[in-house]
C-alpha cells in the first residue's frame, strides 16, 4: 500500500485518478478547500481530506510531515474555461505560488515521487507538430503560469535530485468533464439545438480520453525516481480540427444546430 497525496481531486482528471488509486489499494489523501464536494463522490468516504490551501507553506510542510506521502499528484490549477481564463491574481496564486509551495516543501520528504500536471498551453505558438524537446512559447498568461510549474519541477530534479516529473496533459475529455470545456459545450448546445460559435474550422487540438491520461500519470508516479527531471507529453498523437470535431458531435447527437465561425 502506497501513501498518496492528490490535489485537484474533483477536477476532470482527479475524479478518475482517485478511484484508480483506491482500486490499487493505496492510502489516499486529498488537499481540498471544498471537503463536502470531495465527500460527495462515491469514493469520498474512502479517502482522507485535508482542508488547507496548498499555497500555505506552513500548512503544506506540516501535512507532508504528518502523513509522509510516498507519491504526490499535483493536478490542481485555476480553471481554464472555454475561451476564458481566470484573473491574473488567481492564476499566479494557484498555478505559480501553489505549485512552488508544494515543490519546495519536498525538502521534508525528499524521497517522495512527485508528478506535476502541466498543460499543452505551455506550447502554444509553435506551428510545428509538438514534441517534448520544443521550446515553450505560451500565448496566454495561463500557459505562462503552468510553464512556471514545469520549470520548478525540472529545477528541483536537477539541483536537489527530487523525484519530480512532468506530465504535460493535452485536451482531456470523458465523463465528469467540466461543463465549460470545449467538447462539453458543443455537446450541450447540440442537444439543445442552439447555435455553436467557434473560432476557426482549421484550429486543431489533440484530444485524449481521461482514463488514458490517468493510466499515464500513474505510470509516471510509479517510475518518478527513474524518470525524474523529464517531461512527457500525455496525448493521443492525433490532430483533430474544430471543423471535424463539431461535425462529428452534430452527427452523433443528430442535432440541427448551426456552427457559426468567427
């Protein structure tokens, strides 16, 4: 049995990671500011919930010392909604300060294996097919803050030999995705016969089913000591344009909604 700590347990990836950890027989701990929401899931009674801010240095260090997690999965981030991002202050506090706090506190449990969930938004601006070796050129402040977390994880792996590894996740879809997500929005509007406003039919994304992400993340957690300091793009490797995606959803939902390109 492995002692595991997770942030972002109720997010689109976290809500699938938690039951996978429980099924593995792990002792699961979760950091959450909304413990009632966590306990509302079917697996909520099988985990320990710690109501702290993960950007609170003293609270995080105290928690690390008390439970001594062997694996940490940092999935939490400010929500990135369809066409919108949170304000700069929230993005900085959660994605930069929060991640830095969790990473720096590893000095009290230096043997722990730490998986940081990065984002494909770190790489926006690159016209070529994406690889792990590409130089990030984020176009939005969200991507900048997520890349700051990646740099922090790599720096500690390099300088302090902490077992930190980056899972750079691409566009997840599947049960439990937030209603603000692109696919969820298109499906919802299709089912209600509403017009669907999108940017460009040739804009593309790499969509990956959420349980495939969970499988990859778990493997990285298990092998973080061996793979420390590495970045892994967690993606399908397939390009899907918004035009193709929207037409597929219209077909599957038998919808008469219109696509409005702007």
